[in-house]
């Protein structure tokens, strides 16, 4: 693990943050704070050195170096800073403004303080920061945080005098005698982000006064993991600093592993409150073995801008079962907001409708349950932060007071009494109390949050568990929110018509079939396929896909037998835990953090087969790419067209068969695949998906084959055990399936019907793929060339 960076939120800190191997997101690393402008014009401190020369003979670089050297002689400095950051992720744009004043005194024991405000469109938060004696103390509103920080680490963040590194820019010039303009950077400033940053533009100007840099303006635009960010910064030197006395640190301060944590959390919280398009899934479960009662609440919320009209929906499902009596009860409620009306349904019946309802009020309802765990997390005692695959994972440890509070509230929910178990138990201990939060490092958006609690009561000499899990997944700026609400894909226009690989297959007796390689994600381009593809589909008797996912979901909803069969593939039949099937303990702990960060934890998670954890982690990384959508996957787009035009849909395989194949992998193969999943990250996952999709759109057969066929260098680096597991995987995923798909294709060809056969591109281009095997069986396979 790389070392987490520290956050010095003053403007001066911004330059160096990521340069030291920082893992926290760049929006934190450039974190700023509020400003109190106390002077109308910049002025030098009492210890100002001789004015730097401004002779025309000096180059811009030389003039800047003299100004920087002059600043180094100051004993104390005061700056005002304004930093705005605009983040575009998916369909939403988020704007933050940090305005703050910073005072600092350099030296062997530096002192730094800042105070100001953090603002969004609808929210404002005051904060203060102070660093001295190795302690970094932060207060946001009335919440206090404390981190330890070494002097040498803090100096590197606090004392850079400007927001740009001259050595990075190809163009530095003088505009008049006192203004330095910089542009055309060779690469991104270190503080803009770590690996994967694509710099779009950067530059600005520094104004000199009395031989020092008195004003500096800087603008940068960059992209990272499907997120576009624009940062604008203005700093102004105000003169000498007069620092206040050291703040009094309260006894209930929350200790954090990194000073960046408070700003990270507050920024994520505000972004959640201001998102337009989002999908939320909340699980809140309680189990009391002592009372034999299970209580579950599931909330699913979605909001989106639909054709210029903000809409939303929130669904509640409550389920209570008393195992001691067998009694069960269920309750459901739905709230819909559209056209300014709020409609409330109970068990599918309209209960009330409120007109002229405000959008912000509905948004508050939507988030109140989703972010309910936030209030609990505020009561935890300490927070540890680490970057795992581009997701900032925050883990909260419980405080002494929180466990009894949770135990009491759970007892009340179940039995209507805060102390019913406490009154009959002879002993109690807290077995587990952990909170967690996941935040996208590139965008600062929440991925998930929650907590896990287990308390043990001893009653009549036996131990009884009181358990509660609260888990919320949050996907903001999602392109699928519109579809969740309307059950339709939004209309798109895209001038880039793709030319994917498309084949015509014919037999000696005139048999015919269309062969199309699909990809399971897409963007607007999958809605504008060449007309020849649609014409071929419309003229076919049926569309054959790997399996009809919509029909399979309907089967699961309506067939208890089908659901039971699927459940057997998710869980170990012997009742063992996921961790029992992962030999590498460090891998399991790392994977557990990512599963928690996804917000998908429930009471069954620890019993899932390892392949299920792998799928959840892959979905977490894919959801954060923002650029490609499973809803616009080619398979889904073709099935949508088929349904709209009355074309029969055939299953080449079945959903059950695919799940059974994956669940049938050996434990060691599932562990290897889990290790591969956690070794990825949001940036590489998004970039890999986009690279493959762009290749798919190009229809470059040779390039696609090279991308899909196994890399000999990768195989050469595998151990003997990994090669054995690789062969197991290849046989199940490729060899056996390709052979089965070949047999199905031949059956279609010999049926006399013309079928549009659409399966994953890899099943066409692999060495034993359909293109080669059909040709080997005597069929003519011709690539269709689009004009």
C-alpha cells in the first residue's frame, strides 16, 4: 500500500500533495477553505528583503525565481485564497467554492492556521484548521477531528509559494514588467492527481509586487476515470500573519489517520445532496436470536431529470418474522414525485397526493433514509482512510457509548422496549462494531456507506446475538437513472456511427444466418448501428442471444423453484463462510473493504460464494466509470429492438447455465479471479472498457483478435499452479461454451430459418470461436463491409 497523503488545505499546500505518492483524491488534495479579506491591497511583511529586479533583461523564468527567493525570507505570511472546483460525472455537474484565509509561520516548528467556508449551490459549512506541535486539528461546523502529522511532512505541503511549477511549462513569458504568464504544460501539476490523470489544459499568471508574487491565478482542466474536473484558484498575499493561540481540543474529538478525511466526507455528503441523477439502494436488517425475531427494511430510491422535468421514486419494503411463533408481517410503501405532485402509495394503493410539492423537499426525503447511517457514523471514535483501487475506503471504529446506544435502539425496534434484553441478561459484550464509507477518488462521490454491529447477551447461561447491518449503495450521475424511472432508455443523438464486426453465414444448400459479435456495455453509439444490421435483424425469423436477461428475471420473480435453484449457486451448501474458501487472509480483508465500499452488504454477504464477491467488486469499479452503461450494452439494445418489432428472442444458453458454470469453478480458481478483481481500479477498469468498446465500434478484425487472444507474455509470467487454474477457466468459459454455441449455430442453420445470432465478440474471434469453427464445418462466413 502506498502511503496516504496528508492534507494541508491552504492554497500553498496544493502544489505538493500528490507529488509525495498521494492516494487521496486530488479534489481533497487541493482542498481549500474560506477567506476573510482584511486588506484592500497586498502589502509586504516587516521583514521584506530587497525588491527583486524587474529589468527587461531578465527572462520570465529568472524573474519568477527572484520573486520566489524573496518570499523565502519572510518570518510570517498571510494569504487569501479562493478555489472553485467543477466536477462533471455522468449527467451531473457539481461546483464547490472554497474561500479562506491562511496564516503561517515557517521554521523548525511551523505553525499554520486557516478559517473560512466551503460552499455549494445550496449549502455552506464553516471550518477552521490549525497545525502545531505535530497535531492537525480541524473543525467542520461543530464536529472536531484530530490527526498526527510530522513536521517534515507538513512543511512540504505548506511552504510551496505558488500554485504552479515553472519547470513543467513550455511557455513562460512576460506581460508588461510585473506579470508572468505560463501555459502549455508538459504534464499535469502533481497536486491535480496521481496516475491516470489526462491533462486537458492548464495555465495562469503570476503578478509581482515589491519583488514578490502578490497575486497568482491558476486554471486547470483534466480528466480521470471518466470524470472531468476544472479547478480555478486565486491567491493573494495579504502581509504578515498574526496567529491566534492554540485551540483547545475537546475530549470527544474524532481521531483520523489523515487530515484529508473531514473535507473528504463533507464534500461527498454535499455532492450526494445536490445530485440530480442518482440510484440508491438501502438495506437495514436486525436479527435477535434471543427473541427469535428478524426485521428487515429495504429502501430503493431513484431520481433523474427526465426531459427537463425532475422526477423521483422511493420504495420501502418492511418484513418482520418471529421465528419462535412463525408469525410474519409485511408492509410496503411507495412515494413518487413528478410534475410537482407527491403521491404516496401503501401496499400499491394511493393513500395521498400532495400538489405543488417542492423538488428540494422530495430530494430531502430521498436522502434522509439513504444517508441515515451518516448520523451514526458521526458517533464513531476514530476513522482510518486508505485508497483501494481508486476508492477511498474510510473505516470507523466504535466508541464506548455507541454500542449500548445501538443495542437499545435495536431492542426497541424489535420489542418496543429499550432494555428488554438488558433486563434479563447476566452479561453483555460487543462482538463487532465497525462503520465504513466508500468515496470515488476521482469525483469525490459516495459509492456506499454503512455499519455492522453485533452484541452478545448472556441469558440463562447461553449466548444470544443482537445483530444489525445498515448498508447503502449510492450511484450518482448515473446514466441508468432515467431508465430506472421510465423503463425506457433516454433518446440519444450520436454522429459517430459504429461499424462493428458483422458476418453473413451461408451453407451449401442455401442455409443462411447472420452472425454478430456483441459487447455488454455501450454508450450513444449502440443506438445508431448501421442500417444494414437493423435490416438483417428485421428480416430474420428470430434473434438469438446468450440468454434473455429480462425473461430470466421474470422467471425468477414468478417461480420459487427457479429462485431456489439460483440461491443454491450463490451460497455454499455446507453453510460455510466466504472467508473459509479464501486461503489468503490479506486478500480476503482487502476484498471485504471493497464489498463494504460498494454498499451491498447484507446478512447473506458473508455466506456468498467467492465468485459473488468478485462480481460485486467488478460492478463497483464499472459503476464508477460513468462513460459506458450496461443498459446500452449491444445485447440489450438488440433485444429492445426485437421486442418493439415483435421478433422472437431465443436463448443460446440460459441464465441458470451461466451461473452454474461460474459457481462450479474450484475454490482456488475463484480465489485467483477474486485477486484479479481487487487488483484493478476505477481508472484502469474504465479505460479498459472504453478501449475495447472503441475497438468494437471500429470493427477492426485484426486489432480485436489481438485484444481478445491470450497474451503469450502474460501466460509466461504465470506460475504452474496459475497455469492449471487458467486452463480450468479457459475450458469452462471458452472451450466448452464455444463448442456448445457452435452446435446451436449449426442447428439454426439446418432448421431452414434465418436467425440473427448475437453473442459476445470473444466467442466469434477466439481460435476455437464461431468464425473459425463454422468455416471448418464447411460454411461460408463473410465479413459484411459497411459503406
